[in-house]
């Protein structure tokens, strides 16, 4: 079967094609250092567009189709003329959709008379140009439909057509007449006089709510206004910060010499693209460096965007930023209402919010005056979106900083191998903080051999003894076990039966609270069997330990101290986690049992012993990133120990105490292990030395995925040969878990040491899939720079 010509530029069907054209010079991950452009930095198009009246608008519609759709402009042109970035409402089939104008042209592949007109233009001015640039870049880089990318990257209310406007609130303040001594007309109105007196204390005015909260009434406000003594104005919810006003609410900490060196390096180049890896152990004061960098950036009238991992955007993190700065700190997280999200977006886009902090999707926040981007815990997996638009917010942060010509700081105690390779090669500046601000060195990992030892709730006697000693000394203990539930599965001791999911190639996890078997891959649940479904024996026993079982064991061993379990099951209620943390910060001796929810970000000053129940699960997973990721997690868990006044200990239970990687990590630390892993990746031709793209195929019908996988691989291989592209096509092979939710998963891997060739091949493959009828019956996705092969 000859593949249809998959070269970008071929038109499929009758409508104009969105062409997945490669960027002329790829961004960071894709660009050489040094060069920077300031185009679009003002949030405006670099060439102010002339009001124009194109005959055709190429519009991106929220749809998986990788092309634009052509429409005629509606009769009423927007005030500034038609331009890219304007939202329009358009008829699409029998529906009405909100799309975004991407191209203004005079021609179409269709006769102009056949084009439908746009219904209405929803914007007076286009959505911010820096945002549009980033969306176009993202769509191109990740080979994703532009319409869907734009849709994903805007707040829900904008998707629905709401105008991008600041919501305002009323503020009241005295008029010049009201400021005179003894203003007239108040002799018999003592409450009005009191209200006026209060307002005179607030030269910038007071909001209506604040006034009513002082038990004044709207009538009193109106009466004063009618007398001409006070005036009303509308102000955006996020009050603008005026340059020259004091910036800080509390003084910065005096920096230690390493911090000072790092900050000086950042100060050197505030006006250019300047990618920096800030590698510093937990507690070494990276956040303090960010805060002082932000101070410099905002002091110059620019904005700072801070990205943190999902789990890191805690009330404490926010409080730390908000207590330092007097200026508004806008936070974008999952707890916002749609209105609040739009407000935050607007405040950032208009420049009123000098500091924006958020999780992964906050990378798409427009900024009127971008000044720096900071990515904290840059190695964290939550920066990569794992479905739909599979972008990596860290990589986009670097691309965006390059585009704006501003610094980007990637901070981590355990940098990703990708970032380390960039820093080692000199493309990025490598800044290091090796000392903790408090007097204790980070705790070392002590390997504890599990072989031949009796375990209780997963713990062996010497470890239980160490826990006892710590509690007796009045300290807290964190027990880390990356498996929720009671036990990884249920087994029959008579016949060897194991509880398996009918829908996945996976075991079901045994839960006790409430008692059931649950598949953690498809969420299928089953009642606990009384007898073995296979042989009828009653000898069913839990196999291995999860958080519930360890919690139960510890509660029995240490009845005198509270045991808090932290995992997704125990913290379904939003405030449950925060309540436990508040309790734990009081410092009474206690035991914390938890999954990685506990490992990241949280400051637990009274924990002096950390126990890792089983280091092996992650180390021996098949994924090529497994070692890197489990080392990062181990170091991060270890970082919880001994942050305050007491030194910490970290006991790591393992069946493979002589594993060379684990030993290197324990004896020489993360950086030494990372060096070794980089060498291994180089030898194996894996990222960051080669680039990958993963095609995933899935269907309930095994034959359908297999057939399409084979066809796609053949078509791609012959096409790569014809074009002489140095791209390897590996597979198709079944996914590590072939059957999941009763669907079959197959993969095809593309690998190349030339990023541009990989992209060309990816674009070709996508075009082939879009034009191949069999591919419509199989769900497929292309993952550029996949973080996991699962
Ligand atoms: P990191 O972000 O690297 O984990 P933080 O910035 O949170 O480190 O610093 C850890 C602790 O050390 C915090 O309590 C912080 O207030 C304190 N700290 C950081 N820098 C200094 C400094 N220069 N002098 C004194 N204390 C500091
Ligand atoms: Zn049995
Ligand atoms: Zn399942």
C-alpha cells in the first residue's frame, strides 16, 4: 500500500490544511544558546497590523483535525480590523463553535462563494500575541491540532465566548469637598460623618464590601455621594501595582555565598535568553534565590512566571511568596472557579499581576511584560501532560523564554538527565547550591538488606527498632511506601491463584478500608472472595504490603502515638491532607505513612527518621527512565528528614543491597549516579542523546491494532528510506501492559539523534494516519519526547 504523500503541505480533503511545518530554528531543546529575540515581548504583534479586510479567514476550530477551516468574514469587522488571535463564533456542521482566527488571506482552495461567513467576532482586540505564539509553537512541536491546542490553552470561560475583561469592584473615596474640614450637611447624620471619617483614612479608597462589613449601609454611601463628598470608581479585582511603590513586604534574607553567586549570575543577564539550571539540595535555599530574582525582575517593571509541580502548590508555598511581596501574586491551580481563573489570566495578560505562580498549564498564561520564568522541581513528572495535548511545561518554558529573550531558571535537587546534559555541555549555565541553610547536611541513605529477614507490615526488626528509638526521643517518623491499599494483591496458598483484573494485564489491589479488590489501572472493583475462585480453598492471604497494611502494623506496634496515613484514598477530601499536616507541624511524636504525596515539597521539620519500605519496585521497572525517577524520588523522600534542628536518618529497605546503582546513590549521591546514568544512556542511544517519539495505538480489537501497527511501520520505514531520514523505527511492540481496560495497546517508537528529522518523520506519520481509513477505527496518539513508555 503506497502511503499517501505525507509531506507537510499536501492538502487533504477540500479545506485548507494546517501545515505541521517545522520551526525554522527549533527552540531550546531545539535552539542554540545565545541568540534571542524580543519579538512579541510586549504582548503585541511585532508589526502593528493594519486594519484589513481579508476575503478569507483561516480559523482554528476545537477539533482533532490538524487543519484550519476557511470562512468569510462577517459583515461587521472588529474595530482594529481582522487579525490573528480574534475569537469568532462560527457555524460548524449543525453546531456553533468558538474558533480563533489564525490566518487572514484573500484566497482559499474552495470557491469563495462556497465559504460560510463567520457569525460574530467575539473580541475587540485579539487574544495576546505571546499566547498565540506559544500555542502555535506547541501545536507544531507536539504535532497536535492547533484548534485543540488553543482550546486547551485558554480558560473555560474564554472557550465559551466570554469576553476577556477584568471584573471590577467599586471603590469609594472622599472628593476634595469631602476632604475639607467640617464638610457641610452632616450635622444631623452622625453615621455618615463616621463613614466619611473612615474613608478619609484611606486615600486609595475602600471597597464596598469592606465598608458594609463595618456595618455601614448602601444608603449612607449614596447619601454621601449625593452630597458630593465621596466618589465612586471601578477598579479591577487585581489592583494594579504602580511602578515605584514599595515592592517588598518583608526584607530578603542575607544570602550565603553560594546563593549570592547564583543570584549574581542571574542578575548579569536579565535582558536576554539565559537558561540556568539551579541544582541545590533540598533546603539549600533555592526558593530564596527565586524570590530575590523575582524582586529584581518586578523591580524593572516586568512579570515573573513561576511553575511548580502539582503537589507543590500548597498554601505554604503561596504564603511564602505572598508574605515577601506587597504586589499581587496570582495563583493558577485546580481549586479556582472558572471566574477566578479568567480573572487571573486577565490580570497576567494585562500586566497588572507582576507575579504569576501555577502548575503545568500555567505555562500558557499570557504575560504583557515577561521578565523571567522559573520552573521549580524541574524534574517532576507532573510537568508533562500524559494525555490529549502531551506537552512538557518545562520544555515549553525554555522555548518561551527563548522567544521572549528572558532568563529561565530550572531548579531541582535532582535534575532531570535532560537538563543535566544541557548544563554539562555548557548550553545552560549550571548554578549549584551544595549547603543547606540549616546546619545539617542532607541525610545519607543507609541501605538495609531485606534478604532472609522476617517482615511485619513490610518492615524488618532493626528498622522497627529504629522507629521505636526515634519516637522515644520525641521525634517523628515518615514511612514511605509507594503502594496504596492493604496489599498489592490477594493470593491462594493452596493453588497459587492471584487476584487478577478481567480487563487489564494486572493484579488487583487488596483494600481493607473499605474491603474490596480494586484495579488501579481501570478502577474496576470486586467484592472480596471468601474462598479461592479457582480451587475453593479458604486459605487466601494478602501478598506484600501497601500503605493500609503498614499503617495497621505500626498502629499495633506503637499504640501510644498517632499514625497518619497519607495517600489518595485517605485524602479524598480536599482539606484532609492539610489538616494532617497542620497537626504534624505541631511537633508531637507521630508516625506518617504515605505514598509520594508525602515525599514532595512538604516541610516536615520534626521528622528525623525516614524509612523507605521497598526501594526495589521502581529500580527494576522496565522503563528506561525508571532508575532516574526512582533515584529522584528516594532523594526527595530522604530530603524530608532532619530539616530543622535535628540531623536525620534515612533507612532504605531493599532486596538488592549490592545493586551498583543503588550503592552509588547511597554512597556518592544523586549527581554521581546521574553521571553514570548519562553515560549509560549515551551508550544505549537513549535520551537525552537521542530523541524519541512514541506512537500509541489502542482498540478493543486486538487484530485492528496489530494490523494498523504493522501497516504504519511498513509505510513509515519505506518512506524514511525514500527520504534518507536518519530515523529508526522500532516495533510495533505490545505496550508494557498490553491489555488495559479491555483495550489492546501497541506502540511504535521513532528515534533519531536529529531532532528535525524526528519531527519530519512524526509529521509524516501523522499525515499518513489521518489519511488512512483503517486508522479511524483505532485510537492513536503521537507522544513527542515521551516521559514513559507505558
Ligand atoms: P529550597 O527551596 O532549596 O528547598 P528554601 O529556599 O526553602 O530551600 O530554604 C530552606 C530554609 O532555609 C527555609 O526555611 C529558608 O527560609 C531558609 N533559608 C534560605 N536561605 C537562607 C539564608 N540565606 N539565610 C538563612 N536562612 C535561609
Ligand atoms: Zn486456590
Ligand atoms: Zn483493570
